[in-house]
């Protein structure tokens, strides 16, 4: 089937298993739920929902979203601390526009989400990466850096991090906020995987709950992975003082709110319970896929010297290659074996011996084939050395 | 009725006639057409339209949009020279992000769209304004400026300009492109009113057609005023060399295309002819409202010393006040008389004796009441002096 709507063609397993793809599987896209929600929305009689929309998102939608998040987080969310965005990347762009100048320094984790690093580059920001440990950012290394440099903001993926799957501990969340006040920088927490922890996992609260003085934390969320990417809808959870310069900016004074019609469709999905139903199913489905990927890694890759950490949620497993195997060198051999991945160096310079595997797109049988091919590729590369 | 979806409450005529409002009247929002188009879109069976979308907008939509624009412009539009945006302001933000650094100089017309000036400020750009004449930008003044300063881009509203209603002549369009090559700057043409010229008006082609070397011109269009603002959908028409850095940027690599679901709804509206039907009706309706506003101005304001130019389309009439009347001083008296407008100084410093009247939102009876109140306010202010 030729590509019609998508960003790019994802190959079928007989051509290649592309473990780079950080997208939901088409089987995970809730077409029927979206149809039902859209039909409800477009049955409304007030033409004003087609007008320039309320800038932070119309109040009733923010109330519904706050209710949904309050239930999921198990902690209160104030609708007036929500601002509707068109997703995490749109949100990052807005923060970069309104809070930074070209040349400003931002910090990110090492490794970090590789496209966030590219977005900072697009905005002409300088980015330094700070090493992370099993429980998140190395706070000693961070404070050493803060003594020398003055970043405008720090970008973190606190829960089920991309690419490591690691989660910032509660102690480190508190410490990070303390440092943000001491050294005066913003924390931008990409919490896109927060609601995608596996069933039974109860990690720390999202970052805003550790900022009791309410001055420093933007939490950036998205419907892309809990409902559907094409909706282009997400949210900030942030104190009113940080939302104000966004609400007051020229772009929104001109254009009104972001995606008000899609907000209405998602509003119906929240009110009808379809959002919650899809999210619960998605968490289970991702867990099943992750367990299967880890089983395949244990079976085909651990015996040849690989290791991996078990993520608490999200989309990814970070694989450590056998000593001496460099992921960028492996890639050519892997592609010849009809399997692909994202090399660790995309995320940070210290990760040449790692690669990232996504378990969201392919089904169990395809994952099995892909990991076998990867094992073959590693053996071929080792044999050549 | 309390505000539910909108950016702000527009008063009813008994409270105030707010001629500042540059929005379609609720009576001009095609709720039924959008419903029909959405029902067609959501009946589709391919779940991939809910995936991360094609970055420039999916090809079939760009082909449909190119066909529609080709017919409306009477000149060919290449689908590969289109990029789907979320409207003019989103488009301006993207250009500012990818083509400018903080502190760069941009040029705009004097007077110019006041919120574009605010957007440049949000992006930390310095903006100088260049005077315009009846047929658009004063090219002598522009070249004098270009000899001294090095702008990254020039922002223009070439057709039915906001706020003057003036249209850049064909000769000046050619000259502007010549200067863009000679002094190496981008032209960003906000053509939001190009399709909203009144019935029978045939102005010059949009700006891209004068850039035969295809290196310098972004044309920025929008569905906000030809279909509905809340769709948050617009387009760039630009050469591939200028679209490439946008298509390749980190934000879109991460998020995919802008608003793919809404693109699908508008696609159905184009294919079914509802977009064309609504546009044709809208042009006639705006013309009727404009004629009525001008008749009221002739009846109530010209006799007391005001004058105005007849626009060829768009949403606005720029009113010149009697000598010695300053629009910011008039505003307080006007508000006391239950009428409001946007003072000329919002658009440029030379326009203190002008104000902008929008004819898009209120119906004929309300326009009549509003202009009578404005006449009273002018007389009261003159009597006080």
C-alpha cells in the first residue's frame, strides 16, 4: 500500500524491521473512538466553535482535561494552570520563542530525546547535556555545571525517559526544583510518557507537584501517544505566572487558541470515557509488546554479550552492545540484515555502544524476527573484527 | 449568552459596537458545510490518517489545494510549492524561527498589521516600518533604507492591506522582488485577503508569480477567513529551496505535519465544492457590508470632515479623522458613546489621525448605529477643544 497520509513509509517485516520508529502501531490508533467523538462534536449547534478560539483553550475543555489528569495523576490539576498546545514539540517551540534569545544556553539529559536537541538548534540555542544515572540526572554533575554556566532552562523527560526508559526519583525531582530556584532556570519536563507507565507501576508525581512555590516548572503533555498523533493536541501544566506571557503573546492575540475544533473532539472522548478506555488498553498493550521485546533480547542478544534495562513504561528499550561494538558501525550490517535502529550517539556522545529499540510499532512476530536479525548482525560485525 | 468557545466576548449593539473586531460574523461561519465535510472525512477507513502526518501536508490535500488556488488565482500552483501551516501567524512564527536570529532586522509597511509587529517583537526581532503610498510601499523610501540597513525580511500585505485596504501595484510588485535580489532579503507576503477581493475586482497576482528566479518569496495564506478561523489551517506558497529548511527542521521531524485531520476535513470541503461556494458567498457578503459601511461614513462622517479610501476587498476601511482629531483621544469619548475602533497608531506612528473600522462582524443595522455613535463622539471631542 503506498503511503497516503503518514510522515514516511514504515517498512513491512519482509523488507525490514525498523526499530527506530517511535510511533503507535496502526493497530493502536482508535479510529472508531475518534469517529464517535467527532460525530458528537460536529452535532453541536453553536457556530462559535468555528471562531478564533479562546487562547489557553476553552474553559470547559480545560476543566474536562483537568478532571482526567487529576484522576490519572491522583493529584489535583487546576484548569487555570493548563494551556492547550499542539503537542510536546509545539510546546517546546513556544517556550523557546517566548523565554529564550538566540545563543542562550539550555541543558538536557545525556542521553536525551534527539529531536528536542534538534529543536533547540533550530531556535539557535546552545545545548549542554548532563549525564544521567539509573534514577535520573546526576545532580552532582549538574550542580558543578550550574556553578560555571547560566542556563535559561533544563529539558528533562522525567518518567520512562526516551531513550533509557529510566525515571527520575522523587528525591531528585525535589533536588532539581531546589537547584532551579538556587540557579534561576526553568525546568521543562517532557511528560509524554508519564501516563504510559505499565499497569501496576506507580512512579513519582509529574514535576509541577514538586514546585510548591510555583514559579519554575513547565510540564508538557500530549495526546499523541495516549489517543492519536494526528490530533496535534497537547497541554502545558504550569503556574499562571509562566502561562501569562504565552497567553499575552502576539501570535495568540492574532490567531486565538490552538486547534479549538480538535479540542472539542478530544473533549467528547474524555467526557464519554473513551479516552480513559483507550489509555488503559494502550498501557497494557505497550507492556505486552515491551515484555515480548525483552524476552527476545534475553533469548537472542544477552547470550552474545548485550544487556538492557527494564523500562517502567513508554515506547523504548535502550540496548547496551557487547564491548567494542559501536552502534553506528553496526547499523550498515544491520540494514544489510533487514533491521534498523537508532544509534545511541543520536541521544548523547557517551552512548556509542548503545542503541534504541522501539516496541510500539511492530507486533510480536515482527519483533521476534527483527531481534533475531539484529543478533545476526552483531555476530557478523564481531566476526569481521 | 456567556462566551463558551471564543477568544473574547464581542459586545451586542446595545452595549457597544466594537469596530475593532477583525473576525467573521458568526452568521458567516459555515457550520453546515464543515459538518458535511467532517462527516465525509471521519467515514474514511484508513486509520493511518490518525498517525503522525506528512510534514508539508499529505500530497492529495496539497494537490486539491493547488487545484483550488490555480482556479482562484488564474495562474498555476505547484502542489510541491505548498506547505500546510496552521495559519498566517503560525507561518510567520515558523519563518522567524528558521530564517532569523534574535536581534535581526525586519521591515514592514507603515501602517502594517499591528499583530505581525507584536509577533516580530516576541521573536526578539527589530522592526522598521516603510511608508506606503496609494499603490503600496514607497519604493524610493525603501531603497534609501536598504542602502543603510540589512534586513532579513520584509513583511507586506500586498492585496487589500490591513489596515488601509490598499493593493500593491503590479509595477511595485516587480520592483520589490528586484530589490529583494539586489539587497538579499526575503519577502513574506501575507496574502490572507487576496481571495477576499470584492466580486469583479481583478488585482495583480500573488507575490510568488513575480519571483521568476524562485528564491525570495514566501506567500502566506489561510483558511481562517475563507472558511473558518478555528480550523487553524493555512499554507505557504514558496519555492522548494525555501520550503526545504522548514520540511527538514527538528520540530516537524518530531511532530509530523501540521493538523493533518483538519487538512482532511478541508480537503473534503474543496473536493465537494463547498469551499468555493462559501468563498464566493463570502466575497459578496463582505462587499455588501463594506458598501453599507462606506454609505454610513459618507452620510454621518464625511460632512463633519472625515474621509476614507474605498478598499478593493478584505475586512477594513481606514478612516481619516478631521484635522486636529487624534484617534487615541477620540477613543475615550467613543467608548462613552458605546462605539470602539482600533486607533491608527496601532499600525504605525504616522497614523495618529486615522482609525480602522472593520465591516466583517456586525450586520447593516448595527453598522449604521455604530457609525452614528462615532459621528457623535467626533462632534463631542471637537466641541470640547
